[in-house]
C-alpha cells in the first residue's frame, strides 16, 4: 500500500515539482494539495494522508501552526516541513511543532522523501 501524501504549499510551481518527486518515488502517491495552512489542516483531517509535505510560509496560519494542529489529532499523519530558507531555527521549530524533519526545498528529492519517511519509522 503506497504512502499517501498531502502537499501544502502556496506556490503552484513548487506543488507541481513536489508532486513530480512524490509520483516518481516508489511507494508514494499524492492524495491532495492545499494552498493555505487552514486548507492543509482541513484536508489532513478529511483525506487522512500518511505524510504531509508542509511549507513554512503560508497565507493564513503558517506551516508551523498548521503542523501543530495536524500532529495534535488522534493518529496524525507524519509532517515533513520545508522552506526555501535554510535555517537551524526552522529545523528546531519544525521538530517542536511535531514534524518528523525539516528539509530545505533546495535539497528536496526522491532520496530525501524516502529517507525522512524511513527515519520516522513505521
């Protein structure tokens, strides 16, 4: 059974690129996309994905708050936080919010997706 992925990012070009990475990765499939933090929280509850790819900067609530809300649910999906900014503070904040990892968008690819999923264990 494939890992079901929800992509939450306000920029369509990155959602498109992330969708390609997920679809090219064995054992992963995209089940939904959201453009805002609120929409991401709603779709995570509705679609019950296994993994959420979460941008930090989003309209409305930001990715860190959306991550907190998603990971506070019963049996939550894993959340992988990403940003164009490479920052130790973002990595620490993402983990504190309940994310499994933080990856700079410039480093996101099939290997990083699989590695983050594997490191989180299942």
